[in-house]
C-alpha cells in the first residue's frame, strides 16, 4: 500500500492541475497555487513534477493518447449520424483539456515539446477527417471531387482546433464555464460539419439540419 501512495499523489496533482488550468488558464496558474489547492507543500509537488512544464507535458500526453484512440474511429464513419457523433466526441475531449486550446499559441511559444507534438496532432486530425470523407464518399453520403478533399479537410481541422478560441473571444466571461459547455460543443460540431453541406446528398443534408435542430432544442430546454 505504501508503494502506491506516490503514484496516487501524482495522479491527484494532475487532476487538480487540469481543473485549475481549465478554469483560469495555464498562464494564470502557478505551482504555488496548485500546491495550495492540494494542501501539500511546494516541495511535495516538486518531488513529483520538478517544473511546471512537466505538469503540462504529462497532461498533454494524456490528451494525446485519448485523441489518438478517438481519431481511429474516423474509419467507421459512413453518414451524417456517424460524423455528428464523431465530431461531438472530439469536441468533448477537447473540452476536457480546453486549457491547451485556450492558451495554444502561448503554450507552443514556450514549450518546444508541445510545439512538435501539436504538429503531429494537426496531421492526425487531418488524416482522420480525410478518412471520414472517404468513408462518407464510398457510402454515397457525400459527393466531393478528389481535388477538394485536402482543402475541405484542412478547413474542418482549423474550425475544430480553434473553435474554443472563437467561443472565448465571443464571450470571454462565460464561454469556457462548465454551464456553457454543451452549447459550445454543439455549435462547434455543427460548424465543422456545415462545411460538408455543399457535398452532402440531399437526404443527408436534411438529416444534418434535423440533428442540429433536435440537439440545440434539447440543450436549450
């Protein structure tokens, strides 16, 4: 039992750090604040994570693993219903680690490891969206010229990656609060998939509009 205690402390530190980063933004959270929130000494915190960057990198590693697993599901997308669920799942994961997206440019400018790894994230998001487009094309849900796939996939990844930044600029006081999450995620999924509207088969286009209306209505209710 004694041997498990340090691991549990390290996990707890990460959980509390993630909550603080998400609530206040990574630049506004010091290691002193983290140790105070945990009611442990700064020395105890440094024993597990000697630098703030190690906390950031550990959280990013968790995010990266979950993202990699989720992106693999893009191979199974065949229609708007699948795509809606896939995109909403992606946005839910991004929401769990929203500090990365809220402070993305600042984090990348200070952390070389994150800079290189986030390039991998973008490449894999793009690969997954291309797989999504390919599956929907083969099933007849979309009809898209092969010459348009790269630009369409890139546009979808840009919206996916920077949507929470847009939400924050639009409403800085409330956008990243938990009570705003559901509508923010729905809007994000809607606007990413809206880029497919010109290519969707008519029935699929109407189904997308129906999904947006149904989920938006239930969330507002």
